[in-house]
C-alpha cells in the first residue's frame, strides 16, 4: 500500500503534455481541466446560475438553545431556466451582533434540531450554521426531474447532473443569500456521507466557500478508488445502487475504474488553497478511512503550488482520534462508526479557530 499511489495514480500535477506543473498559473489552467473532467465523467455538468438567491425570513426564535442564539426559518428563492425555485432552511447564529464563520450543512432530515449537528455547541463556539434538508432540493431516488431537477432541460448525452450536483447547487444558492447577511463573515460547506461527497463537489465548484468539511464521504467522495480496502465501497457498487447520484457516464467506469483519468484526490485538489477537513470514522470500513487519508496526501501538492502546507502528517494510518491538522488540509480519524457527531464538529471547529476563523 505504501507507495501504491506513486505507481498507479493519475498524475495530478501533469499538464496535457505530461509536463510537471510548478506555477500557480499553470495549475489554475489544469484546475479548470480537472473541474470539467469531473463534471463530464462523475457528477454531471452543473446548469448555469440564472440569478442570485434571495431569502424571506418566515419565523424567528430570538432565544434559541439556551438563549445565546437566534434561529431563523428562511425561504430561499432563486431563478432557474423554468422559473423560480424555493426551498426552506434553518439558520442558527450567535446573538451577539458580530460576524461569524458560518457552516452550510446539507442534512438528512428536515427538522431544525437534529442529531447530526450540536446547534447549541456550534453557537457557543461562535459559529453560525444554516441547514438544508437535501430532499427539499430533489428526492434521493431515480426521479431526476423531481423539484430542482425539473427546473432545467436535460441534454440526455450522459453528462447531465445527478443528485449530488443538484444538492450542491442548492448549497451555493444558500451562499448567495448568506453572503448578504451582516452576521456572516466567511462560509464553509459541510456534509456527511453522500452529503459529504456533495460538500466536496460544491466547494470544488464554488470558491466563495473558504472551507469544506467532508465527513465519512467515502466512495466517490474523499476516498481513493485505487488501492481500496476489500471491505470498501467501489464505483461498481455505488453506481449499481445509486446511479442517480452521478451522471450516466460515470457508470462506464463501473467495471473499469482503472481507466478513469483521475481519482478522488483530483476532487480534493480543487479546494486548494482554501481550507479542507477530511474526517473519517475508525470503524467506517465501507467509506474506507485509509484511502481517505491517502487521497489527502495525494491532493496536498495542489496547496504546495500556492506555497501553502496541504496535508501535514504521516503516511501510515492515523490512530483513532488522531488529527493531522497543521496544514490547510486536515485529516482526522474520529473513533467510531459512520456518523457526523459532536467529536467531528469539534475537530472541525478547532481547526477553524486555529486558522483564525
Ligand atoms: C451508503 C452509500 C455510501 C454513503 C452512504 C450514506 O449506502 O453506499 O456511499 O454515501 O450510503 O450516504 O449514508
């Protein structure tokens, strides 16, 4: 495993002619190429933005949690090819009149309070969090025209966006709105599992997010396909069970993943030189923690091109609860199962504080 990536992974920093990239300018050209490669071969092509989103505050709890926070229920509306699209969010922020780093969380349930985020603790740490229920955007099934999916014409050429692309698009529209709010300084996007994949794809495309947090994102998220542990999920398995998360073309790699001209470190590299946290669970074999760590190592040169540290840590597998957080690309192996819990949030919030956010 040790030198596996060196031998068989597609080269991140080689340009079209196979020459090594050493300048920011050449990297940014390469970055565009990678973005297009991932859109056309994995997540699908994102439709254009027809206009910025606006928000309508529906309800406010001025003293949420223990009274230190505000919870606002807001409708986000934006124009699309086929008219306006509206969906609700819950927006929590500290009640102190200051600006705060704010997480945009893609979540699995519609409730304001949920086991995947400790609202009160996030507020107490001086952060905001805006929560999107992902199926308000489009259903998690094969109906690619549900809700937002139906608002754009599909080209039917194998590269149309899948659900991950739709959910990511919604997080960007929430960013449109939040960036107009006085309570917001900077934004990060966060998600768990399929929504961790979504958070990565969202931040890859939308550079207004200064940070991204991938929690247990696994296959087609942070983890390498090449060199995957036998217990880990593969492109073959994921495209059999969840083909609609991706573009149709992705299925071509189901039996030939070695032919992909990229691996998942390409996705992580698109977030450079911004902040990125990749978090795994030590017992989350399906997501394959070690190839998540390895792909951080593989993506790290993209940060180095900017003269910044990317991943700073060991190549040998992290121990449970070990955090490699000295660079701009943090990796942590939270002890336990497939879950987005308090410990994960604390790893991420500590990272932000250490970076001065
Ligand atoms: C699994 C899927 C994973 C992961 C997970 C989830 O069944 O195979 O890729 O995304 O669902 O989202 O909880």
